[in-house]
């Protein structure tokens, strides 16, 4: 009697696992089919994306500016802390390094009007 109960429980577990595997396989097949369906591509060029801000000005003031300011502070800290390293090897790239770590974030933080997407776009 005990063996029959054990065999019955085992059979129920196998049936459950088969159902789970089949359900998962069907879900994956459906998801991959939906992912392969053709859709319209809305291509936007890089330059066009810089001019088209889709976020409100309040988002720029309360989110983007503080994030860019923190990036400026992190870049300035990295520049100062690692200056002895790159100066010891090759100091010819100091201007480019300073521009990438400090100049670009400073331009994005302080060199653009509120709501403007890029410091380089001609507005």
C-alpha cells in the first residue's frame, strides 16, 4: 500500500513537471514569435536627438543638473587623484583628459539653458 502511494505521488510530480516544462516552452515560443514580428522603425539621427528634448524643464532642473553636477565632481576628483599617474608617463594628453573629465560635464551642467538637451546644439 505504501509503495502504491509513493508511486502515485511520484507520477503526480512527473505530470506537474511536464506541464510546467510545456507551459514554459509555449510561453518562450510565443514571446519569441512576438519579438520577431515586423514593426515600424522610427529612426532618428544622432543630431536630431540632441535637438529634441522629450523631458520637461523641471526634470532638467531637479534631475539632470544634479546628476551632471555629480559627474563633474567625480571627474574633477578623478582628474586630481590620478594626475600624478598620467603626468609621470605622458603629460601631452593632459588637456584632452581635463576636457573629458571636467570640461564636458561643466559645459553640460552650466553651459546650457534650462531644457536644452546639449551644450553643443545650436539653439
